[in-house]
C-alpha cells in the first residue's frame, strides 16, 4: 500500500497521484473487500480508457470507431436479425434521456455522466437541515434513493484512490485535462440499476443494447435527483455515472457484490446484469460492509465468459497485477480485460457486446426460488455440479432478438 507524507488538509496540488492523506487508512476495508493493492499502485486517468483512447491513440483508432459512434445517433439498419429499424429505434429511445443529460452541458465543453459529473440546477440550500442520528440519516437517504427508483443502495467511505487524475476534453482528440471533481466529500452513495433480464438474453444485438441504454437514462434521472435532494438539505452532493471516478471499487466496498472474471460486479439480486451510479457527499453516513457469497470462488473455476468472448479479451488464468495495456489500472491484482480487443469488437458489430454478461452463471431471474437456490449452491463446494447443470439447462445461449418482440403477442 502506498503512503504519502503530505498533510491530509493540503489539497493545493489535488488531483495528482500523491493524495492529501495516507492510503494506509483503507487497509482494513481493502482486506474485507478482497482488494490486493501493491506498492506500485497509480491512480488512473480517464483519458486512457478505451472509449477516449479511440479518439487519440493510434493503437486503437480506426475508421470503424467513427462509424461506431455515428451509428449510435444515425444508425443504418441492416437485414441481420436484431439490427433492423425497429431494433435501432428501441436502442435510441432507451438512450434518449442519458444523451439529453450528456449533451446539456456541451456549450461549456462538458459531457455529463461520461467525462463530467452531473450539474445540479437546484441550488444548495444556505441553511443546513438538522440531521437525526447518523443511523437514521443513512436510513432516510436510502429510503429516498429507493423511492426515486434505485434497485439497490449501498454506502462506503470516500476514497480518493479511485478518483480519476484527469478527464478527457470533449473534442476531436479528447485532450487530457485535470479532473474537475472537488468537494469536502466523506461518503459515496452507490446505486444499482437492474438491466432487463429478457433483453440481455439476446446480446449482442441492437435490441439487447436497449437494456444498457435504459439504465443509463434511468440512472441519470435517479442520481441527479438524489444529489439534488441532499443539496436541498444544505449539504454538498455531486451525482456521477461513468465520470469522475472508477465505480467498481466503491460498489464492492458498499456491499453491492463481488468482482468477477468478466470485469463486472456480480450482485446477489441481479447477478452481473446491473449498472451503477454514485453520489459523492459531505454527509457522514453509516458505511456498508463488503458482502461475499461465493462468486469469487466460482469465478476461480468458471471460464464461461472468457470462453465465449469473440475477440478473446477476457483472461483465463488467475488475477494478475499487470493488465494487458494502458487502459488497465496499475498496481491492483485482479482479472483485467484487454480493452483494446473488446472495444475493437464493438466497433465491428456497431453495438456493445455483453456476451460475458449473458453467459455468466449468475445471470438468472432471482425472483424465482429455484434460481436463488442455485445461486446459494454456487457458493458452496457443489459449484462444479451447478456449473454443469447451467450448461445442461442451456443457460447463456443467445436468444433470437425476434423472440423478444414476439413476447408482446403472448403476454
């Protein structure tokens, strides 16, 4: 674990790779979450993720990248099932709210939810509401989050290690610029948003990709509303989606689930079929503990996602401290995807893939008791038998997108 001798209150040079504080204070919670962080750890710049590198790095740039982004707004339907006009109409409708949020700050060179935090148009109250006990305040915040539509809520300590050192300008070359996230944050409220089980079955297709778009649109509204609620109480709060900080470490520490071979947080309630958003706040809240239910041990022996990955971007072996390229964070021992291969495949099919989500043995409808029982047994020494049954029962096989449309005639 890296340490810094800087004063905890010294923020003049923030953000940088030398935080105003001692990273060792997270050692206990790191161990509880199963994090393995080495002395060579470095914070990550969002400028280096595959989506932004596609605009400036020759190692990943290609004409197909431009076609991919253009196809999102001006799709060219084709005859392949799942890629027709009805399918693209569905995906664009699902993404519409998220895109409106992302674009509303464009005159200032912002892209909210993707490289910039959400702006709040509700001013922070000058009067701070009187707070009940920390426990009751936490319960109220969670109640509001669920009322607004979050599928699951967890809270953890603000940890500057996962905050991006830099973001990317919204321009043709995605120039690197300092991350603008700033505040006297103490807590991170993590919100989980369940993706549609029936749609996920038909990944990859434009039809299935609507499951992703719908959650980005829903989370934009939910996380912005929750941040506005806290600001109306007179306390600082900033809503965030893919921007500002890496979400997965916060989600794991907030008790959302375990990190999987497929690079996703596997939750008890939704498996890997979930999107996350977060709110940074100065409120002092009760932190949830990391929760383990055997998913990590299952991933140790299961390679369904890696086997099914068309570009072979997912690892088969044990977690490693070094990732395949600069789109991986340095100094964290974990399973790391080759994001160059992954995103290049997306550009070839002109839509996001998510086969790794579809084939995961934890991708089940847990409203049914028998799949809850199967999930429980996956967390025991019987996991080998459960993985065999998962194959025998045909889980993970792609369903034709047309079957999703035809459900409207039978329900």
